[in-house]
C-alpha cells in the first residue's frame, strides 16, 4: 500500500508492514508514478493538487486531512467509496491556547498597553489600583460567565483552562446535555442565554447552518461589556454587524483569528474597528499528533477497522 505524504510539514508515521510512504509536493499535481497510491495525506494542499488526486488516484481508499475543517476536501469531488478523515483533535491544544491568548490580551488590555508603550506613557488608567469588577468592563476571568459556542474537542480542551482561571463555563451545541463535565445548552437556546454572558467564544465550523450565526441578533443580545472571541470560522460571523457593534459601543471588545474572506482585504473597514484584535488565522497551523493519527488510520484501513474521524458522506 502506498501512502502519499505532503511536503508541507515533516512527517514520519509508523506504518504497517508492506506499506510505503512517499513525500510529494502538496502544491503540484501528483506525479504519474504515484497514481497507484491508496492513501493521500493532506496538509495545505493547492486546488491543483486536490484536482489531480480526484482525477488520477483510481485506487484511492483514504484521504487523511490534518486539518479539522474539511469542507473544501468534501467539495473536491472524491468518489463516494473514498473515506475522508478529518484532523479533529490535532489542533485542540494549539487553538485553545490561542483563544486563551486573545481573551487574556483583551481582558488585561494589552493592545492598549502596547499603544501606551509606543507613546512612552505609564498609563495609570491601565495600571495601579484597579477594581476587580469595574462597571461596564470585564477585566478578569474570576467569576466571568463564559459560553463556548461549538463545544467539540477544542471547546472541551479550552473549558478546563478557563475554569482553572476562575470562569464559569458552559458550552453550546446542537443538543443539550453534559460533555466532559460541563453543562451544554442547545443552539436553539443560545440567544436567550446571551444577555447573561460575559465572554462568547465561537468555535463553530463553517456550514450552511452556521453561516452568520453570530449576527446582529446575537451581538445585540450580548451585554455591552461582553467580549467576543472567534477561533472557529470567519463565515460564522456577520463582520459588518461585528464592526458596527464595536463602533457603537454595544460590544466591549473582540478578538478574531479568522475572517471571511481570508486574507482580509487591505481596504476592509473591519481592520479599523475599535477594541478589535485580529490575528491572521494562526491559532492552528501546527497539528499535534499527526504521525500517530496517520498510523492509526492506515492500520485501521489495513485491518478493516474503524477510521478515526471519518466524515459522513
């Protein structure tokens, strides 16, 4: 069995006997001599690479993405009998770390501190004696009510980090219940819950159902002091509504790692929204445990077992 690995990151998975790993250019067409591959691993592929795989890999049985989001791969046109596996879980710790960094930066007013530093100003507004819970602003996670919308593996990794810092954390997902020891409300109940939320964290995937989920209605439902963080997908947010809420002061602040489109156009007015921190989709970008995931799913393919995080098609 031949496994094609991308050249976009160093990989050395342990493979079952009889399996051969070949590294190919993830930005180019797949060479003719490798059209007999049965497994294709993807990380940052170009459209040209995907199209080549769809058209030429007649023996393909498994596409293993190292990205958590696989909507582009599902839309590429692979045969229905080809298993497409997502990289869910490979980015849980890094994305959680980034979400926490954005949130703490806003809570502790680091962008404002940086601006004061550039002015050589020792800001007494930011430092010195400060109330723990000032009127109209969230400045600490101690006692903060946090709602994580999209409570999958990343959300369940992030939640204990927030709890350890004193936050009261709930999740929101398609159905209500308990996950990893946390209360989870149904998505249908999110709007009703938002007026009591201090921090809303968006980790929603991109889909027809989630498009613009954080829109005017959701943003208006949040308290004026609330902080919004998005490490999910840019398409889940109405960016015009987000900018207007920040400009009007009906949203405390926001930190976003994703936009729609990406890169965010230079002329987009979102860049200049007040109290907004933008990072260039840097939360993930470094799969943790990629070799082990590839090894496990190739072994499952050989044994006829269950492939981890196979997409429903």
